[in-house]
């Protein structure tokens, strides 16, 4: 008789993180990963109605672009903020390192690294502004699918680089 041992690693992603717990369902994890990709497509195509697939209607989002107005409550308010920021610019939202965790007795959360480039238009052609940061999302099962109920964007130190006048709401 052979014995098979399966070792499930538990480790910390960051020095302050709790032990890592992978999702039991690959389907759940894949749906969350796809929702994160839809976010990038929504912003780059300016089709913000796609965000209905990503966020709950009452989502609480923190984007540190306009303190102290960095807390956005609800999907309609988020769409308006993004519409204002994206008006007249071409963007490329690139999400890279991504971890989805599911702990015992709690809904999934995800950590996603972001590199976003905004390209200047008109008199600003050839100029850019880049954002480097990390999204932290908490997910809930709503309407038969996973949706983000909270998102916090934290910029890396010196994580906003370039000409801020490309985005009129930043100046």
C-alpha cells in the first residue's frame, strides 16, 4: 500500500499578511481574474458600463487621486469619476502580478499590481503619465457571480510619474 501526501503550503504574501489560502474552486478564482481583466478593458475602451460586471452597485472604492475626495461610494459615482479622468486621453491599463485568496469562513480577496499609462493628446502628444500601484479587492457573490464590493488603490512610493496635466482632474 502506498501513501500519498499532499502538502498545501501556507505562507505570507507580505510580512504583514495573513497566511495564504488558495481558493478551493478554480472556477471562482478564474471568474475573479476575468473580472479584473474586464476592468482594464472598460477603462481603455471607455465602455464604463462593463464595470457593472466588476463591482457591486454599492461598491466602496478608494482611489488616492484627489485627497480628501478619494473615497467613492457606489458604482454610479465611480463611473462618473472615471469618465472625468478618462475624457480626452488614451490609456493602457496593465494588470500584472495577481493573487486571489480565499480564507476559511470569508469571501475571496485579491491583490493586483497595476501599471497604467495615459498618453497625452493635442498639445500634449508625446507626453505621458504613469501610475504604479496595487489594487486590493474584497469580493462578494452577487447576482450569481463574483463582484468587488470594496477596492483600495495604493500607489507605490513615487508611483505617479509624468505630466499630470494630461488628466485635467489632477491639475
